[in-house]
């Protein structure tokens, strides 16, 4: 599901899905993962909170994570070692 969501997000952003760089694909997979995590958290909250509305919880969860998955250009040549302080 994560790969499908990543492709849907990429398509919704108007970016070409075919032949993308590996790091660009990673960015879309991370965005999809964040969104799926938020939905999963909302589901767990709903399952343990009698009387709660799943749709309301999902809406809140997506609103919280949306800034993190907002469509921004992927950093050029970014790698985990680039962001570490020496």
C-alpha cells in the first residue's frame, strides 16, 4: 500500500513517476509512510476510545502530518551523512 500511496502522491504533485532517481523515490516513500502512520495511529485511537468517530480521528491525524508530507522539492544530493553534525 505504501508504494501505491507514494505513486499517488507523486502523481498528484504533477511529477513524473517513471524513471525517477532512487533518492526521489525514497522521498515519496517516506511521505507515504508518514501519512500511513498517521492513519494507523488514528485507527488505534478509535479502537481504544469508545464513542469516538474514526473519520474525525483520521481527519485530525492527516491534518497533523500534512505539513510533513506537503509537496516540496526533494533535496538535491541529500544523504544521511549530509545532515549529521561532526
